[in-house]
């Protein structure tokens, strides 16, 4: 089966610009996650969707980050405006259902550099 | 909330030598524990997980981990390391009562020929 797809793989922008990342989860997976992985750190959950509803966005900086999963399949994460500290790899993952007992499958990530 | 500590930022082992990567967690109840591996430019791949039962769990690629409740640890082991095992390894902890999985900062493994 196809894995989690993400695009673009790399993005370089200047601070105060906006950027968007796209994720297509594994077919049939109801739960979708966006993680931020800063260099030298483990992934940190930004937002979790169950179908097209938000389960947890407590760690999403809502003043500049937004995410949507309108049809309950693919998802977009947006940053507007970007700051230098947003430089990181943004990982998308999906699982069959919500809950940490279900294995999460990760995409290759989008590496964002903000200059 | 749960948390994870991986004390070793970087470990170097010789090919064929044994490996142990340390992981300590903090959580008040029985945790769900995971080990993931991340190769350069790749996403994370699940190596193994512990939910309950036998405290020694077997995973893919010849890895195993042992849950020790008394030490709040879940160390990853492999008896003989291959050059292809060079990667970043992440321990993670989840919980039954929430959807939050917390990752450690990772341990980078270098394999010497």
C-alpha cells in the first residue's frame, strides 16, 4: 500500500512570508497528525485530526499556524507569517484510528528553512 | 503529562558489536512505549512497541527492548549492529487516557566499520 505522501520535500522562505505544506495520508486512515521536528529534538505534535475534525491543537501556535482537513482525507498546514524559529522538519503521520495504541505511519517530512 | 528522556545524544559502536540505547519515561500509570528509527531524509519507522504483557518485546530488524517498571526504563538493544543501523533513534511514550505521544530528543547512532 502507498505510504504517507508529503509535499514539498524542501522549502526555503524569508521571514514574514507564508508557506503551506500538503499531506496525503494512507487510504482509510481516519486520524492525521502534524508534527514539528526542530533540529536536535524529537517530533512535537502540532495538531491531530479525526476525519475532518480537530482532536487536539493545544500545541499549535494559532496566531501564525493553521491547518485543515476539509474532506477528511488530505490536509494542509500553513504558516503565516513565518519566523526564523519555524525552521524545522514538518512531519505528517496517519493512523487507522485515534489513540496511541494505534500505530502511526510517518511521511518523509518537509524541511522548512526560514531566512 | 508523560515525558521521555534519552540520556545519550550520540553513540558510536563498531559493526558487529552489541548496542543498547537508553530511554527513561515519566508517567503515573502504565505507559505505552515505542521505539522509532529515522534515517536521513526519511520519516520515522516503528521498530517495536510495548503496551502490556511480556516485558521483553521483539521488533523488526533484530531489535528488542525491555520494559522495567521499577527503573522507568525501556532500553533498546541489538546483539550485533550492522552498518545499515546508523540512524537516529527515538523513544516515545503514550498513554491510555490521552492521544498525546511524547518523543525523546533522540540518540544518533554511528556505526564504525
